């Protein structure tokens, strides 16, 4: 072999030897291992449970659960409907949270409206977990907790929009959005199983009254990083186009103030609508009027907003409601609660002449700066009618641009979907028709129907990169607050109240001999809400004779069980009254032994 060929041979041998070592991963005389491909670590799933806010307006509360940690988004309340007689508030059922309190890492709040924070005092009286929210939101919560003597029990953590906090295994970014109250945020919740975006209540307003426009760039950034699921509000999902800017209201108010030159102006709006109140104050300043507040919630909200710098109040423009009579009507603007016709609100009491400090009449120009929440149309209409009967001039609903929604319409929802680009979509915050319409909107944008989940209260959905499926339901429902009682009024009590309201009550009072059960005195018949006694003495005498016969028959047959005797009285007297009147009053026997 020539020297040249010998040199080439050695070079080839050297290359093969080196390459062989690299392939085997060996060297240094050790036994080489076989090639192995590292398997990707499987991500945990994410569970989302809904204790409120679906198939209803209000009572918003959502639980995000991953890797043994739970984060609660909002904790709201709802107002009772017409069938909830005597009920003051409706709050979520917190049973599931109480059962899993050791997993709860905190509560994050989107904004300060009652349907998102109103249930907090009732939850925090049962469990102690930290709260996280923007300055105005926590200012309103602090006021609420102080009323319930909980302020020293709960830790409040202020978080500004744009910041990120860590709760358990989750990183939560606060994203600024526009709404009808300042300091509103959405959340990008980064879990080990994927990112969940919760929009809260929002709209896209390029000319907001206060603060910056919605932070669309953050939504786009989160979308670029990948989003497992989008939970977006659906209140205006059935409305095409865009939600109008708040600036329209300023122009309309200015025009109405000019029309009401010789009148006292009374404006009803949501107590939490700080931006709207700011517009009213600015307009009052321009037209040389003083401003007074009526309604406890209105006074509380404005006090908090003013102290935190979210409400700009010029010097010497605010007056106490007790000073109204010291100024001529044309120099007054009274801002009040009651835009939804609530029976105990300030505007309702004015309409029915039940307000201690304000009487309304022909010299009043009343503006209702809000649209009725679904279900409240009748009560609002009743208040408007009463005000008109008293000679007031009333501006309501869409007569003028005195209100714009704080919720996104279809085009804004479409933009949110396009920016976030989620794998799965869950419509939230709305009645079923709103959720269904929002789901159809997502399908129109190209999302597969199998990747959309329309939930209900108590439902849980489990998500991963590979699947979305419904998991086991959790305890959920409505808890009624009546006075100081929480949960002691249920469906049976409401049924009895409705029964009493519709057909009245008959009470049968009798004293029985303790030894043989015969009647010693009575039976006396008391009627309430059933018939006018003086005009129905014959019927009540017939009821008395029947009751006496039943009691004596039970004594003769040696029947002494109270339950058996009372059931016979109810059944047979009900039959008699139904035959005579076609009514079904509640029959209440009261028996005592002597």
C-alpha cells in the first residue's frame, strides 16, 4: 500500500471510530446506552365550575381548579324576582367552596358592581381567604365588609391593571378593560394545564369618560402565547354592531339640562355607575346647579370613589339632601338610586310619596339614566306611571341617549375572539338566550361546535389539550337573604307566602279536654286575606260547625294524635271552602289541651 493510500485509510478509520462513539453515547470505556426519546410530561386538566352567572342575570361566581388549587373569580348577588316574596337578596350556594376551603388560594375580582361583589360578605363570614382587586373595587368591598363587621378578618390585596399575581399553581394577569365603572379588569389565568381568559364585564370604548381604552394588546399577546379556553360575557350577545361610547350621554345630558331650565332635575342611575355620576356633576357645574345624593348605596359609592380620586367633585357643588329647600328648584340636581324600580329605592319612595325628604310633582324633570334589567320592565314601568300621575316630566329608556350599555355587542365580541383565539369557548354572564347567541357567534367565526360548552349553575367542565368534557356537578343554587336570615327562607316558605298572598288564611282555634279530647271552648274562626268577615258570617259559621263536628268525632273515636286531627280539619274544611268559593286559603288549626 502506498503512503498516500495508507494515510487515507487511517483517516477513515479515525472518522468511523469517532462517529460510532457519538452514536452510542459512550466513551471512556463505558458501555453505551441505546438512543431514547424523552416523552413530554402530561399536563394536568383544568376544571371550571359555575356557582352562578349562567342562565341568569347577576350572581356571578366562577371557580378555576388545577393541580389541587382553586381560584374564585368574583362573588356576586342578584335581586329577587316577583315570585320571591319578602326576599331582599339572592346569593350563591357556597357549599362546594366550604367543602374545599383548604384548596382555595384566593378570590380575584373583576370590578365593583353588586352582581360581582355583593355576595362577598356572606361568603367571607364562612371562610377566610385573601381578596385581590383593583383600588376602586377593593374600596367598595372594604365599605361593604365594614358594614358586616368583617373588615379586620379579611386581607385585601390591591393589584393594578397590568400586574400579575401568583395564587398556588396559577399566575393571574390583570388586564384593563372598559366598563360602566372604572378599574374594571379581565384575567389571563395561566395554569399548568393551559391559559384561561376570563373577560369579566367589558366593552370597547375608544373615548372613555375616565381611564385608558381597553388593553387589546395584552389580549393579543395572550392569544399569541396560546389560550386553552375563553370565558367571555354574553349580556349583549344578541345585539349587533358596537356598544356606543359614554360620550353620547354627556351630549344628551347637556341638551336635557337646557330643556329643564326652570325645573328641578332628578336623575336616577346605578349607584355603582361612577362615570355616569361624573358626567352629571360636570353638567351641573356647567349649568350652575348644586348636586345632592339620595339613597344609602349612592352616598356610599360616591364617598369611596371621591376619596380614591375616581370622582372629580368641584368645590362647593355638593350639598346635603337636607339643604334642598334652601335653593330654588332650577338650581338643584338630585342624583338618586331606583333606576330599576326597586320597591325600597329612593326613586320608588318618591313616586309613591313615601320619601321623608323629597316630594315630587309638576316642577320636577326626572331622567332615568339606565335601561331595565331583563325582568324589571314592569316595576320600572309602574314607577314611571306614578311619577307621570304626579305631574312630573319623565325621560326614560330610549327616549333620549341618557344611557349606554357597559357590555360588548357582537362586533366587540368577535374582536375578542379573534385576538384571543382560544381552543375552547364557554359563554358566561347571561340568560340562556344570551349564552346560546354567543355560542352561535363563535361557530360563525369558525369554532367547532364540539369545542363550545354552554353550562348551567352547578355544572363543571374539565379541559385539557386533548379533550373538553362535562365533569361531575357540584352543589349550587340560590340562597335567599331575608332581613338578618340567610338561607332560612326556602322554596317551601316562598310557596306558603305565595299561597297566603293569593288566597289568604283561615285560623281555627280550639281548646280540648286533656282526658277525653272533647271541645271545651271554640272553635273560633279567624280570617285574614280570605273574605271580609262581616259579609261572610254565614260561611264562617258553616266552617265553625264543620270544625266542631270533626273535633267531636275524633274525640268519640278516641283519636288524640295532633297530626291526624289537624289533617282532617285541613282536608274537610278546604273541600267546603272550595265548593262555596272556588278558593284555596291556607288552613291553620291551633289546638291546645286544657
